[in-house]
C-alpha cells in the first residue's frame, strides 16, 4: 500500500500495525465513502476501514486473539478516529 495515497488516519494505522505485528501482508481499504450519512461517519473521510493482514505472530492464535492483537496495536485510534474496522487476520500460508 502506498502511504502517499492514504490519509493521515490510514497512514498511522499502517505504521502501528507494521511496528507491532510485522505483517507479511497488509491491505487497508478505506471504505468510508460507502457510509456517508450513516452513524459513525464523521465527515473526515477516514472512519470505516477493511483490513486484511497476515502475520507470523498469528500462528497458533484463534480469531479473537488475532483481533485483540490488532486492536492493541491500533490503540486509541479505535476510540478516537476509527468507527468501524472489518478484519481478516491470517497466519502466513492460510
């Protein structure tokens, strides 16, 4: 993913996920434009995202453990900036 084509929230999400989870695959799609006028759309254009991520750290973890690791990496962004995040978290080779 090109950081130059993303907004500041997406860029910070990517930075944190890379630092905490050392992913082999990371695809963050901004889907905010699909939610204009819906609850949680804050007008910033960066409130709803879909994440596909693969990390060796997910090996042997279940879905809930993987999602908790992602939320921990994103920290307060999940409270202050991101309204919705769809997650597909995989171990390499899955």
